[in-house]
């Protein structure tokens, strides 16, 4: 029996009853990490030496659900004495002297970090193709991308290298790859998990979250990570609940809604294809299944202009915040330093060499948006639009317990595929998960089927601080489908 492939609950059971050991789990996890690395490229660093050292001292850690269980974490989290690059040349030799709060908490809980995973450079991107160490491939078909930015963290759960992993989500960076990779991807309410030690991208929208293979497992991870952190002033107070013990499908109110425009075929006349047709049919089935579980599901009208504004609003705010946050990446304090005759020249040369064109483009945009004469028209207006969207959602969450939507409007694209028209509604509406970041709403993607042999996902979002309600909705919906705990066969050639 390979317990590594099981849910966290089953692994804990097997550890307790002696059917497996942490040594065995870690060995298998490292074996798989190494075996799949060349083909899928999930890792920046496999921390073999460190994890074997940690294993030796594991007996001193008090008993805990995550004790002895291997995991992986995105390379934009600080890890003490371990390379932390954010998949960018600007940090390619950066070794922090402290652990991010989540890393510290996982260590205290006895979870065993087996590696740091590849992301889109500095977490800016959605494809998993822009890391300085190369592209990440989709375990369900290596000719396709896995999505990003938490690409490696998703791939290593999909490949069965680890039963859970940690990522970050500013626009959809956990929930989108989760859909493409056929696993669960969750981002909690803003502040539920401390961001101390996560390299900031857009602070007002950055969230820490996780990938698992079933909804219940999210509970164990969030139990270990949640809580007030003196080092993150946005972290929420401690709560007196154990998620893992309360994810059981027990919910009083079961009212769901979806946004009609996003699933309206009339909006996709120019871009409709068999793939989208099947994704929309799948969503109809999901609604039927929800109704069988006792949910009411209603379609609502959301202002179409506001929907189309999601992407521009996201880009405006995130590029501005990112430009400001990343102004400390100069080659002076962190990362490789280029030569120059003055401090300015050193910074100019280091940044020119350290960032890819993609990142530079976002910083140029961000600088333009933040220029005094543009701030009102661009930055502040984007903030106002964000407010309109969040207010509308907050109103809806007074009446409904959750919003359901197809997580993405395509399966994982092929690397070379012609991009769909970037101005089409299909492309614009594909960014709807950023709503969760605008409002800090808890949001989860769960696998809900296959189209053309590739997994697709269902996204569910609830009101602020309603994490437990959301997880219970997701748990119930998950139970109506047959995609729980799936692992990709990493030997497929595509
Ligand atoms: N795809 C989005 C972007 O490119 C989201 C990134 C994220 O959530 N980190 O910015």
C-alpha cells in the first residue's frame, strides 16, 4: 500500500497504526520528486538534506495531525538557510535568515518540507511558464501547461509527490492551477493565514493557501496555519474552531448562486468550441447534483460592465502595488549585484539583468499608474471599481451562502496554443476568480470532471470569514462527484 497517495486522514491513521512510517513517506516522496523533476520541473530545490535532518528529530515534536507528513512550498516563501528565489534571477542566490510564519508553524507541527516549488516569476503570471528555471508541465498531459503562478506546488500534489502543498494567490494563482491539475486549491479569507515571510506581490490581494487532494484535508492544513501573527498586522484574531473536526457536510443554509453572464452561451458566440461547450454542460450537471443535495441554486444578474472590468481593475491595482513592493529588489540588499560606477548604476544594471521582460512590463505599467498625474484617473478609479464589485458581492452574500462557477473557461492550454482573443468576453470572464481577492473572500476550486482527458474545476466562493461554511459546501458538492483524491499518471507522454 502506498500511503503517500492517500488523504491526510488516511495517512495519519496509517502512521498511528504503524502501517507506514514517516521515514517511508519521506523516502517515497523524495524518490518521486527526483523521478519526475526532469519531465515536469516542479521544484527549484529539493531539500533532501534538510528533511532527512528534520526526520531525525521528529520524535521530539508533540503529536499532531500533520506530524511526519511530507509537503512542498512555493519558492516565494522565506525559508531559513534555504534558497528562496521566487523563480526570478533577481533573487537567484537569495538565502533568507528566517522562516515565513507558515513554514515555522508547519515545522512546529512536525510537517516535513521536501522542497521549494517553481512559480511564475515573482508570482506574476498564470501559466507556470515564466520561471527562471523553466516551464512546469501538466502531469495529466506534459504538452499542456499546469497554470500558475503556484505551478510547482500544484503539479507536485497532482503527481502524488506530496499530499499537500502551500501556494499563494493574488488573482487566482492557487485556484486556477488547481482546476488545470485536478486537485483542490483553497485560499482562505484575507488575513486568516499570516503572510509574514511571503514575498509581497500586491499586498491588498495576497493570500496564503494550499493544495490538497480532498476538501477535508484543507481543514488539517488551515488548522495548523491559521491565527493571529504579531508579525502580520493584517492577520485575523485566533478562532475557537477546529476546521478538521467540523468539515462534515453539516450546514444549516444551502443557498447558492451563479453569475448568469459567465455561463451564458450567447456571450461566447465568437469563441465557442467543443471544449467550452463541454465545460458549460459539466456546470449544468454540477447544478443538478447540488440540487439533489438540497441546495437551491439561482442565476443572478451581475452588471456586465463590472464583470468586464475585473481584469483591468486587477491589473491596475496589482501592477501598482507590485511596483512599489518590489522596489527593494535592487541587487544591493538581496540577490546578485551587477557592477556599476554609482549606486544608481548598480541598481539599474541589477534590475535590468534580474527581471524578465514580462516583469519589466508590469513595473512600467505600475510606475505609469502611480505617477502623480495618473493616480486619480487610474489607481484610485480602479480602487473605486473594486469597491463596487466587492459591495455587490457583499450584498449577495447576505442572501446566499456561496457562489459557484466554472473555475476556468478552458482546459489547461497547450504550450504553443494560439491564445484566444484577449479582448473577448471569454478571456475577460475567465478572470472572475480575482473577485475573491478584491474582497478577501474565502474561495476554493475542487475537481468536477474531465474534458478532452483533462481535469476541470468548480470554483466556490463565500462571504468574508465564512471559511467553514465554504468548506462544508465544497465537501458536500465533492461528495456528489467521483473525482476526490485523484492523482495524475506522470508517465503519460501527451
Ligand atoms: N494570473 C494572475 C496574474 O498574472 C494572478 C497571479 C497570482 O494570483 N499570483 O497576476
